């Protein structure tokens, strides 16, 4: 029975079914199934989608559809993990967002999905995220990695501002910072003191692992 | 069921007014009746005469009365089925259907220097394999891919080329004619139980020489469909004006159409516009010329009025390599031909005019065919595609469409994704070796050649094919068209353990 519930949860993510994913996640809680097992199958599902995307067999709408379904189930499962006092295994915790003034969501969502697929716990703060919100997110989730995106040259300087704010808050050395987006180059990343830059979402997975020494 | 190909789902381009169409039609009728056409074939002349044409046997000239022209145009089917070796790949030519075919090339090209050179037997067979694999190739024209290849005497080129197309492709094929080659071509098809499409090429201005008329008779008697073309050069063998060129091309192909309908009423014919302005510096046909596009558009409008399936086998560039010029020449020719109602377009593989061909070019052209084909399909408008409910559901920012089921379903139906185009971002492009579409096309050619297996002939079909080829070799040898030396080289070329494939 447990296996069936977990299989259905996995299937809902692979079939981009947000409502189904949420309702199977609730069933996990209701049936007292080990929530870390639920996280495992969700990771397998999102990895399957991520792998398909890396091979060019699946596309952005699939990646985002699966990410949405995953996001619908994740808070329910995480609540349960907290309740039972279990520990979630992961490569590390990421806080990700598109910087203030910039509402480009797609590249950031791709990276978030692929990092999740790779085994990171990803907290997506969304778009138009202020430096203060990033700081808050890093504290709240006890993040290992901060990932920032800006697509426009006009919003790129916001990344510098976030890093400066982290320094003021004495948080800079607590997180590894990776940056990306259409407006970012390696030179820019170096100039603002980021720890890494990657032009592609698939490359970002490798970069994140390198940053946490995995 | 015929192969789907593409469908033009909107009104065709009308470059001429109704009055202009009538003026060209009247001009055509006048030329056919007053000037007439030279037809160097006694049996044809007698048949014309019997059906009310004025025939001058000394001049071999036939003058066709307007009523007979119009009657024969009505008799020609407005659309027809052309059979392929694999029945699922047969074509339904006519109406709004739109198909692509491989173009011919005299020689191959070197991919580094772009200089022409004779193709090898292996290259010829491999090139057919590539055409068999490409999804947007529906038809293989005569001489496709090569007019001949190493070791083969010229008089056998047509038949060896046909054998290669039959062996390595199950798609619809067409054959040419030269020195009775069509006799053996028809024999091959009949022995194998397949259909082939014939060709009758008139000789502009206003003539049909003996071999062309004979080919027409032979295909009519075999009950096979036929393509009729002229191949005029405006300013040389046709008037320099587009309107005048449309009249002479019309008069020439309609002479063939009338003869076909007199021999076999209801015979399946495809009429072709293959007209180019003369390059007044070199005398060569202006293959990639925009004037040829105008000629296609006007001819196609007239042919549509006649209700006869249309072939615009004219996507040959002047460029010598797949560069910017090649791209615009091909793209404009294909798009205009499609917009104006062509049913068949020979595009794939031509590197320069009809002089050179390469599989890498055919692979690049397959993307162009897919793009233009997609354009022809037009825009689907219904409640689901209008998406008003979805737009309401998503609303303004931060809503977006990428995560919607509607997007997952429709983007694949709406978009055409080229297979070998460079579509990377700068960083991806720089990190993957700065590849161009040409690099991708080379890779795809290798992939097709290692993975695609054309459906082979049965052993008895293979035996029949080789027997008829051998019969043709003896026929041409006896007629002195193959010298002793040529025959020795030819026999030597057949000794490979992988014959006929290399």
C-alpha cells in the first residue's frame, strides 16, 4: 500500500500533475508513511525529468510542469518531516531567486528544478527578490548556496548589492554564491566577488556540487 | 492512404489579376493555334491530325485548335495518386498538397574545397539512403542524387541511378529518358511490380524532339504518370519578359499534356515550370533569380486555373556552397513556389544549379522544407488555440504560460524545430566548439548512414533488376554507345564484394 502511494506521488510529478502531487503527498502524511521516502521518490521523479531535459528529449514546459508538481507536494512533506523529527538527506540547501527589478523567471526555474533533481534542497524565492528578502531566506533556510539570476544588464548590479548586504550582515562567508542569467559574464561574476558562474542550467548543477565540495 | 507531406491551408498567392490570367491563356491558345509547335515524331503528328489539329509534315509542325486544348486540359486529372514502392509513401499530387523531392546533381563536391568532382558508387548509394531517411523528402527525381558515378558509362547513368533509387529507397521515384533508357526503366518497374513516374522534356522554344515524344508514348502505354517540362531560359529560348515566358512554357508543356490525353484520356500528368532568366554576362540560367520566383508564381496561377498538378523543380542555387546566398536563393524559391500553389518541389541536395549535389546540403534543405511546409500548414483557429480561457486563468504577471498543460501540448504542434540549425546561446555555442548548421548537418549525415537501413528488395526483385541492367548494358554495347575500354572499366567497378553498394 505504501509503495503504491509513493509510486502515485512519483507518477504525479512525472505527469506534471500538481493537484495529484499535492493529494498524494497528503496521503503520505495520512498513512504515516516515512516522509523521507516521499522526498526520495520525488527526487527520483524530478531527476528523470531533468535527465530527459539534459538529453534534449524533454523541454522547458516539461521541466517547469514537473517543478510545479514538485512544489505542490514539497511543503506538505517537509511539514511532516519536521513533525516526526526526521532528517532529510541532501547535497545541501539552496536559496535561489531572480534579483530585484527583474521578473525573468524561466532560467531561474530551470536551475532550481535541475538542482532539485540533483539532490539539493531548493528554496525558490521567486522573482523580483530584494537583497533583504535574500538575507531573510538564507537565515530562514540555513542555506549553503545562494543562487541569483538577472537577465537584464540593468538589474545585474543588484547582484553586487545583495553580496554587499550579505557582507554587512556577516553572512557572506556562510554561503557560496553562484550567479547566472543572460546579463552575467564570468568577468562580471569575478568583479562582484561571486564564487561561481555558469551560463547554462545543466552546467549550474555541476557548479553547485563543486561549491559544496561534492 | 497517401503520404501526408504538407497541406497549404490558405488561399494561394495570386500575383496576376483575372484579366491578366485570361490574357496569358488567350496568348497561349493563339501560339498553339497560329504558331504551332514542332513535334519530331510521326506517330504523334498523325494522332494530332486525327484529332483535328493542322499538321505540316514537312515542317513537323502541329497547330492545336483552342477547343482541343481546353478539352484535353479538362481530361487531365486535377489530382492523382503516384505509387511508391512502400504504399504508405505514395503521393496524392494536386489540390493543396505540397511535397518535396531530391534535386539532381551532375557531380559531388569536396566538403573542404567545395570543388566539384565525380561521385563514387558508394556516395551515390549513400546519398539515396540519406534521402530515404529524411522526413521531408517525399519524392526522388530523375538523376537523383547523381547523373552518374565512377565507372559507369554515360548511357547507363540514367538506369544505374534509377536502380540505386529503387534499391535504397521506398519513396516515390521518377525517371528520365535518354537513348531508349525509358524502355529499360519501365521494364524494371514492371518486373518489380512497382510504379515509376516518367518525364517528357520539351525543347524550347516550341519544340518536342523525337526522344521526348517517344518517352511520352512509352509512359502513356505503360499506364504510368508523367511529368512534363520545358526548361526554357528567358531571353534565350523564351521571351525575356515574364508574361511572354509564361506563354511559351505553357504552350510547350500543354503540347505534351494534349498528346498524353490523346494517347490515353485521363492520363496522370504533372506540369512543371522550370524557367529561368538568362544571366546576360555568362549565358547560364539564373537559377536563384527572384525573376524565376515571379515566373513560378504566374505559371502556378495559370496551372491552378487549369486544374492540373504542379511541379516547380527549381530550387537550385547559383552559390557554390551552403552559404548566405545559397540560403536566400533556396528559401525564396521554395516559399514563393509553395505560396503560389506548387504541389511538388525539387529542393534537396542541390549545391550549385544542377551541377553539384551533396547529402550534407540535402540535410540542410530538409530543415528548410520543414520550415516552409510548416508555414503552408497555416494557423489553426478554434476555441482551444484561441486560448481565451487560459489567458483568463494565467492573468497578468506573475502568471505565465510555460507551466501550463496547454503549452506542453501545443508548442509541439505549433512549432517546427529545425534539426541541424544552430540555436544555442553564445556561451553554449562557445563551449561546444562554435558549431554551425553545416557542422551539425555533417554529424547528422554520419548518424543517418550508420543507423538508417533502407528496406531491401526481395531476392527475386534484386535478380530482375540486375538482369534488366545487364540487358541494357548489352543493348548499348551492341549499339556502340559503350566502348570496349568503357565496358572494361565498368565491369571492374562491379567487382566489389559490396556491389552494387560500393
